[in-house]
């Protein structure tokens, strides 16, 4: 028994898997309406938006050097507004608008990366500043001069725009099947099978050693922050399509939830440690938890509270068990 | 000799921030009529007090190499406690103790998990932030608290010699903690823990107690800031204090406290809080849309830190 316990503690992914199965069983037994095909597929669409942000945090935190991206929520918001304004107010072609939105996300992430890598300012500060800047820009974009000086949401989209966020293929939400799962697979290939992945873990766990072995540390970091921008942009597009509205406050508070999920998934805040499998399980656990609680009639505000308890509890349990084993 | 001493002052981060403040004050008083008016300045100080008080504790936490993103929720929770008791007719003194106590308990909880549970500060306080927000909702039941009795509002709105009482309290706290950090053994220990924990441990500093102490103090100060908030605005909502954590951290970082730990002063953080407050205030007076406030604050954070980085490079070469 003790050896099994040790193994679970040592292996974060297994620990999360046990937690996931336990939660699943509890909800399936105690919450009516949980264990149905409709509910199980339906809830996955809510995991996508936060999940993409958590994957973004994973990449950035892995790169070490205090890597963190506080601006994901703001980038999501600004991309949602760019897409919304281009389609709804300018009347641009939706595909082109979405493409421009994604480019904007990449650009903002790139800017974060360049500031982090080439100026020596810590990621925490750079992205705290860009959190403010991007959020503010999103508000400015949202102002429609025809209706006075206040930021306004955009909701007059053509029907075709809702495809990504509201349609299903074989009962599975489109964005899960055609965006989220491919993104996970691509990131898995990137982290586990590509040279870039080796570089990323190298840079994150020992920057000096990576530098001396000829890895371009700056380029690796710029790349992950750019990817973070792209993933946030994807999330902004999907959320706008799902709720059929681009709102200038949509991403507020997402950054901290995304970091929470990445850390819950076993990504070490010090960098260089963590796997995509763990983070995907982290996303699954949180999605499950939110859904189960909602079905059980617990107020939405407790989603946040439970997230906090799971986060602190899981890390604390890990530390306590680790400490006990050392004795 | 005096020349190098003078240069040392010039090189300090506090001086950069002070310079920026002076430039902005001159700029705003030339471009707007109302900036230098007594009512505007005291209004500015009123709004600053809560941030400045919490920034004192945040400075100490960041000096130890930690971070606390739950201050906004702590402030909110303390204001819920204070608001409920005030509306219930309890004596102001008891309310003061309860607000401080609520903050202190939260801080002790954070500190215990960080110091004794070995859980990284960002994780503990992220979790605490969400948990407190949910608890606040539970306590408020989705409603507001209003109708705060006027007696207590003196703390938030009252003035002495034209300066808000909350600002007087802030000044006293800043003076005390400046002395504490520079001259008391525990104050020095806070810097030592941030600079080199291993060396600090070997030289006999109790790392855990020091860590617990800074989070507890920050909690209590945020609790007090919560009371000041209730007294100033007269209203408590579920989202009271949300986003406040980033404001406080921005003030501390602008004031020159290194996020890596080991370096920083509470006076710097006070100046940082002033800088942000003056910019916000001036922009309102200049009729710049409030929307671009974040833009200016964000660019300012980057610029002021960049000045530091460039200066450090110059010194090295």
C-alpha cells in the first residue's frame, strides 16, 4: 500500500488520473443528469476556452526564468473585440477578421516575448503591464462613436460565425473535435517529439547550461510567449462564437484560473518541469468539477472557491506525502 | 565624497519615481485648473490610502521573495465583516478589531501553508483569492451592504489639518515600518531571507517565523484597508477589492522593490502608489477617457523598470 502511495505521489499524472476518476465516480453516483451522453459531451465545450489558456500558461511557465503570462485574459478580450468590431461594425469578411484576430494575438504575445527576452525585465512585470495595456486597448476598440463614448459589446454576427462555438459533429462540440484536440496533439508533438521541446525543457530547468550548449534561449522564450498569444486568441474567437457576442470584459480574471490549472496539472512554477498530459488532466478535472457542481445546483461563484481548494489541497497533499517519505 | 553620496541618491529608484511624480504634478497643475485645488488633492489622498497601506505589507512579502495575490480578496472579506458588524450596530472599536482580525487570520493561514506546508506563495494565495471570493458571496447572498453608520465613516472621509485621517494613519504606518525594516532585527531578517535564504538560515534566522510574520502583517494591513474602504465608500459588494491585488503589486514594483526579493523600501512603494494615483486623477481632470488609464499605467510600469535595467547595465560596463 505504501509503495503504491509513493508511486502515485511521485507520478503527478497518475495522481491526477486517480483524482479525475474519483471525482467522476462521485458525480456519476450522486448527481442526477451527470452521466448522460449529452452532458458529458456538452461540458467539454466549456473546458476548451479555459483549457487553451491553461496550455498557454504551461508553455510559458515551462520556459523558466520566472516565466508567467498574466496577460492571457486581456489578449483573449482584445482578440474577441477585434473580431467582433471587424465583422459587426466594419463589415469585413468573417474568415479574414478571424485571421486578423489571430495575427493580433500572435503579435501581442511576440511583444511580451521580446520584452521578456531582450530587456531583462521579469515576465511577471512585463505581463502585468501588458495585462493593463491590452485590456485598456480592448476597451478603446469597443467604443462605437455612433453610440457615445462608452465601450459597447458587438453581437450582430452572421449565422456562419456561430459554427465554431455552437455546432456539433457526431454529438461532439465542433471546437473540441476540430480545435482543442488538434491543438493538444500538436503541442504534445512539439513538447515530446521535437527538438524545440528538448530546448524548452532545457531552457526552463537550467538556463545557463542551455546557453552554453548553444541553445538560443531568447528565441525559445519569444516563441512560447508568441504561442501563448495565439492560444489566447483562439480562445477569444471560440468564446465569442459560443456566446454570440464580443464583450470588452470577457477575459477578466481568466489569467489566474489558467495559471491555477497549469499548476494543478503539475507544471512547476520554477520552470522546466511538467507535462502536457498532466495539464490536460488538470483541465479535465476542473471542467468536471464545474459541471458537476452546476448540475448539483451549487451557485456558480463556488466554482472559483472549489478551484482554490483543489489547487492548494493537491499541492499541499503532494508536499506532505513527499516530506513523510523522506523521513 | 558628497559628490558620490549625491550620485547614490540620484541612482536610487525612489528618486526616479519622485522625479516622475514632480514632472506629472507640474504638468497637471499647468494644464488643468482643478488639480492643485484642495478638494482634488484631498480626494486623491483619500483614494490612495487603502492602496498605500496594503502596499506596506506587500513590500515586505515581496522582499522575502514571495507574492500575495489574495490581498484584494482579503480586503473584500474584511470589508464584508466590517460592513456586517457596522450595520448590526456593534461598536466601532470592535469592528476595527474584527476587520484587523479577519485579515490577520487570512494572512496567518497563507503564511502557515507557505512556511510550514512548503507550498509556493503564488499557489497558496491564488487559491486563497478564489476561496475568499466564494465565501464573500456566501456571506453577502448576492446583495450589497449599505447604510454604514456615519460615526465610522470618519476613518474614511474625515480630515485633520486638511489631510484625510486615513492618510495620517498611512504616514504613521510608513514611518513605523521604515524604521522597523531598517533598524529592527526582524526587519533586517526579512531582507536576509529574500537575499539568500540559505545564508540567513545558517546565521540563525528562523525562516519559517519570518515568512509567517510578513504574510500575517500583510493580512492585517489589508484587513485595515478593508475597513478604510467601507468607511470611505459606504458600500460593500461581492466584487469589492477584485483587481486590487494587481494595483498594489504595481505600486510596489513601480516603487523599486525587486520581484526577486531582497531589495525594496516601503517609501518607494508609497511613491509608487502616489504615481499611479496621480496619473489616474490627472487623466480624469484632463478628460482623457478612463478607458486608456490601463494603457498609461502599463506603459509606465515597463518604462520605469526599463530605466532601472538600462542603468544597471551602464554600471556593469
